[in-house]
C-alpha cells in the first residue's frame, strides 16, 4: 500500500483499498454487516474517486 500511495495510480490504490476493506468485512462473518458496509464503502469510493480527479 505504501508503494501505491507514492505513485499516481489512483485506480490501483482504490482497488487495493476495496480489497482490504472487503476482507475485513467478510472476516466478521455477518452478512448484514458486510452488505451494509460494502454499500457505504462503494459510495465513499465514488466520492473519493471524483474528488481526487
């Protein structure tokens, strides 16, 4: 993640961020929590993606 944060590849950094968060959500083994947090994470990534461009 550190190497990606130093590069200008925003798409790769956002993809890694998503993978890390989805792993954490799945680890809770709570489908409702996973679905809810995944929805919110998707929305926040869209906002971040637009703001960073």
